[in-house]
């Protein structure tokens, strides 16, 4: 009888503990003050560390970072609960992860995004484009879609009417009057291949990582809402005090002042919600 009662009490206590952890609290029911962030090489994690972490620390939070070389691994860690937050992905990416893995990641706020742009290779101006010119674009699906969209914006190709731009592929090109040679390649290779290309379409994170001068961009994309970068958490944590503190930090006057000082060349696209 006593054993059964002890087992019952143990079960209740375990359930309460798990419920507390799942709601973003510590085991004693208090909101936690340590935020575990999965970071990746590139501008978004660096912006978070340089501009957002000091604001959170002023609010009494401690930020611990874990580096990931692959965004997929960061999302797996988010789903498993070993990290709390990631700021290196857009909505289309985490929604695809949710669909494939049965996860429930969600955004708590948009964050500044570095746009994809068309950069000069052997030619310095889009006015110089000619029949058969070679344009390098990323081969991964989401960045390839962005590249085709910005090439259409430049008037170089025409895409199918009503096509969902976030999912565009080469098969959606209905007009390429100049017979441009559009070559899909690894994003990181494009900056190194510019001497062999007439133009290159380079994602913002690669512009940053490769040291390409962002001011040389000949044309920037119109960033689709699903391709804006966002701060991502597990859905069960979105209303916790710490998650709302992250959101408030991106919306704060301190962050606006930081971006005003560090974005004078319009390197960053800043979503309306945090301007």
C-alpha cells in the first residue's frame, strides 16, 4: 500500500516538474533567466550577440550560446529542447522543418535581414548585359527561388503568372529573351567565381561571410514575408517571459539606435515591426 502511494506521489511530482519545464519555467516554478541560443556563422547571430545580448543582460538574463554549422541541427536541438532560441532562419525554413519532422517551432519576432542581390562579375552594370551572358545563382531551393525572383525584378527573365515566388524553380521561367546562361552552384562558390561570371546573385549571409562589399550590389531583392529572418522558439515557449524579453529587445529604442548607427549603407533590411 505504501509503495503504491509513493509511486503515485512520484508520478504527480514528475508531471508537475515536466509541465513547469515545458512552460519555460524552472523546476520550482520560477521563470528561468538563462537563455540558450543556437548560433551559426554569419551576420544574424553576430547581430544578436552584439546588439541584443547586452539588452537582455540589462534585464537580468544570462545568454549561453551553442554553435551549429548546419541550421538543420540547430532546429533539431530547438525541437528537443537543448536550446531555446535561434535567429538564423526564415519562416519558410522552419515551416518546412515542422512539416518534415512533426515539430512545432514558431517565430516570436522578425529580425533584420541581409537581402540577396545581383553583383558584378566581368560586367559592372546591368545596362551592359548581352545575349548569352553567364549568371551564377545559388542551387539550394530557397535561395534559388530568391535569385529567380530578383532576376525577374531586373527584367532579365519572366516567370509563370501567379507562381509562388518562394518556391520558384528554373522550370517556372517562361521567357529568357537574351538566352542567359543561368548556372546554379553552391552559394559559397559564387563570390569566388565572379571572375568567370558576368554577374552573380549572392544571398546576404554569403555576402557577409565572403567579405563582398555590399555596396556593390547592382539590384537587391524585394524580400518576401516568408523569407524575412525571424527569431524562432518552440511554440510552447513563445509566451514565456524570456521569449517576450527577446521580442521586446528587437523592438527596443536601444536596438533602433544600434541599427541606425550600423546600417548607414542600408546593408540590412529592417522589417516594419521593429523599425
